[in-house]
């Protein structure tokens, strides 16, 4: 296995997928003023929505950079059928990569100061970014027992660290093992600056943001933040309503469900970039027809 390039899936580099997803979000949504349309619904400014869309697209698959996933690929991103990684086989899928990606999203929010001084508008942007990334595989993923960790049976507190430990077990990763390859980190950090910068957003400490996808503290904090935001424990305002910067009061449940306005462009762009590169994959013909219509009808 080579450390360069990293792979998003068979035959497609991770850096190319990052760029392709960002470009599709911009061309299909932002350039059509989607971000302006939904800004009022999200109680944010259009430029803030644009930034969240771009960053979500750039970071959603960062977790795939982990060695446990990459060791199944050759230098040209072809799958190696019988690769053995130390005591365990490489993962045959990217199971749970989105949870690792949430660590990078948390690190980005910290670098941008969105969660500084407990300012609600910043915390709202952080929630939209992280929760959209965590759920971009929702239609395919059954988290099963992981969800129970954050249930009331566990008190709902400190679940992030417990989930991180469970992920290490499920992925057969030793707690002392380095999850990322240094060369891969450098490549991703350079490309991240480029892809986000092309659309007008500067990113500082990109290397630290990439490294956060393998950082126990960052991933745990991201999960705990989302759990607390959904439960209202981290929001020091009336327990039944939220008032961000648009002055409109809405029930908490009706408001946080609006993360789907960020998730939807991310999922569509992710699917369409993948579909274009995987057009020869064997898939149900009805599914292929649906995706073809989704990706090329506008």
C-alpha cells in the first residue's frame, strides 16, 4: 500500500472526491442561490450557510484517511484482495468513517471561533456542520448499540468517549496505534486549503484539522456537543424554544431538524461525484436510473 494517494473508494482518490463534492455543492446549489433561499430558515446569513456547505463537503470523508481503510488499496486505488494489516484484516468498507470525520468538523469550528464564549449562533453553525457530516451515511447505517450509549440509560453524558472506544473495538484498532499516515495527512491538508480557498474561505491550521479525525478528544467532544445540543443541556436559554440571530422563536425540535438543509446538498454531491467515477459498478438498474436522474437532470 502506498501512502500517496489516499483513496475515497475503488479507482477514485480521496483528494479528487473532496474536490468533486465541493465543486458540485457550489455549482448545483450555491451558484443557484440555494444558500440564500435557506439562510432565513437556518437563522443565518447567506455567507455563513455557504461556508457550512463548502466545509461539510470538504470534510465529510476525511475519516476515510485512517490506515484501517486505506490498507485495502494499491497505489492506483485498486482493491488488494488479500491485504493483511498487522493482526487484523483491513476493513472491506468505510464503516464508521463519518464519526471519525466529525473530529475534523469540531476542530474546524474551534479554529473559526464558532464555539467561543458559548455564543449561540456559533454553536448553531457547529451543530449544522457536525450533524450533517455524521448523518451523510444515515440511509445506509445502523448504529445499533452505539446509539444506546447516548440514551438516558447511560445518563446521556460523556457518551463521546465511550463511542470512540467502541469504534476502536469495531474497527479492530489498537488504542496505541497511529491511525493516520504522515504523508497522507500532509497531502490532505494542502488540498483542503486549496479546495476551500477556491471558494473564498481561508482555513488556518489545516494539518491540525486533518489530524483531528484520529484524535480521541476531538471526536469525543464532537459527539458530546451534538448530543448536548439535541438535548438542550448545553444551551442556556428557555428549554422549549431557540432564538438565534433572526429573532424568530421556534420549537427546538422543528429548528434542529433543519440540519437536513445542509445535509441534502452534501448527500447529493457525494452521491453524484461517486456515481460518475463508479459508473461501471454493478448496481440495481432502478437505483442507477434514479441516481442518473438525480445527478444529471439539472
